[in-house]
C-alpha cells in the first residue's frame, strides 16, 4: 500500500524504523526484530540505508522481507549512488513489491564523496517519482545542522516536496513545542505535505550521546536529569525512557499529529512496552 493512502485514511498512523544488518551473518537477528515489530501491526516499517555512512547494504533484503507482512518504506540515499545504481535498486524494490521510498541525501561517511548524479534529496525524489514510487523525505524540526538558516532549510524542504516528496518524517526531537513551532513555519511557507513525528526513546545513555551529537537534537532539562539520575542504572533508565517517550507521544497525538514514527534501534521489546501504553490511541 502507498503511504499516502495510509495517511489519507488513518489518523494517527504508527510506524517503526529499523536498520538492516551491516554483516550478512547478522541478518537473522534483524529479520527476527522486523518480524516481532510487524506483530504489533504498525501501518508501515521503514528500513534505513547505510545510516551513519555505512554504505547501502541489505536495505532491499530487509524491506522485501517486511513487505510480506506490513507495508515497507525503503530508505535510499544520494551518497555513493550513481543514476545506474538507483535504477537497479528501484527495480529490485519493485520486484519485491515495495512501493514506498524515503529519498535522502544520506549521512556522508568520513572521507566519503557525494554522488555526482544527485546532490540533494530533492534530486533523488524527482528521479524516483519517474519510477512510480510513493516518495517521502526527511525534515528537521530544529533545522538541519548544515543549513545556513532555519528559513533556508524550510525553503529546501518546500523544494523537496515540490520535487515529489508526498510526506515527511522528522528527525528525532525531545521537546514537542519545537515540533509545533516547526509545523507552523511549514504551514506559513505553504508546505502542505503530511508530517510524521519521529520519536526516539532514550533507554541507553551512550546511544543518546551519539545520536544527539550526530543529529543535533537538543536534550530537554528533564531528559538531562533522567540521564544524570539513571544513566548508571540501565533498568531504571529503560523504564524512564519508555515513560518519557510515552508522554511525548500522548501529547503529540492529543495535538493532532498525522503520524508517529518510532526509532526502534531494532529493539522490539522497547517498542512493545511503549505500544502497550498507547495502543488504544491507534484505532485499526
Ligand atoms: P537534503 O534534503 O538534501 O538536505 C541536506 C542539506 O542541504 C540541508 O542542510 C538542506 O537545507 C540543504 N539543501 C537542500 N536542498 C538545497 C539546495 N537546493 N540548495 C542548497 N542547499 C540545499 N541517513 C542515512 O545515511 N541513511 C538513512 O537511512 C537515513 N534515514 C533517515 C531518516 C530520517 C527520518 C531522517 C530525518 C534522517 C535520516 N538520515 C539517514 C540522515 C540524513 O540522511 C542526513 O541528516 C543528511 O545529512 C540529510 O539528508 P536529507 O535527505 O535531509 O538531505
């Protein structure tokens, strides 16, 4: 099913993000995580592509597997992708029945180069539309770290939507007011594509430091206090992180967001615990 059709009929939509294995030897555990998440009956599951700059490995394999039980959204990046490689990936995904692609510029690996065929996600989105995919794009409530100004970043998002992105998924954020302000700015610039809110539960102190450094999301004072207090007590941090994410999602749904996208980090146990707190808010 196309994600635009899901977003037109389901409010709010629920989706999960997983990453494919870097090594073929780890395929089984990634597929097991995908199967467990599919059991929670989300509206779709997205599969990253070389996030962190690791190359485009195994996305199609996992997305094809997901597509057998739940709508899959395969990520595809400009980084290291030639026009020929994109054509091959698009053909492969079509054969697997995958109808949705998230078009991304991609994390640039250290010492890596950008494709000369696609500079920005908008360029890739334009190309993917010609293959008939339902295409989405990324957006950044706090502004993309490389953007000169927040306003310029919103102009680029507008261009991305005009180039074919039919929905947007946000980078993780911890303060919902930042998202509400961002949605207002998008609306005032005439960007009408539905925005799905990306939520990441903080359940591991090390991981959150890495993620916030990479994507620039600001921690709230409440979050800092949670990490200070429970950073050395993993079971307590897990519980606090689940409670925080639950509260964040309840507020987002109460304020009418179009969808929630949970960054699961391939932890179905955490997704399950959060889902059990909010399941009635996602009518089937
Ligand atoms: P773009 O939309 O191309 O924007 C990149 C920068 O260029 C921005 O600063 C933007 O303002 C600027 N820009 C855009 N258009 C123009 C223009 N015409 N002129 C001048 N400047 C312009 N990374 C991965 O490697 N793999 C993944 O699977 C992955 N999944 C992600 C999923 C989500 C939901 C999100 C939010 C991010 C994901 N990322 C992933 C990270 C993303 O690739 C990086 O944040 C990357 O730095 C930007 O990607 P983008 O698609 O937003 O780029």
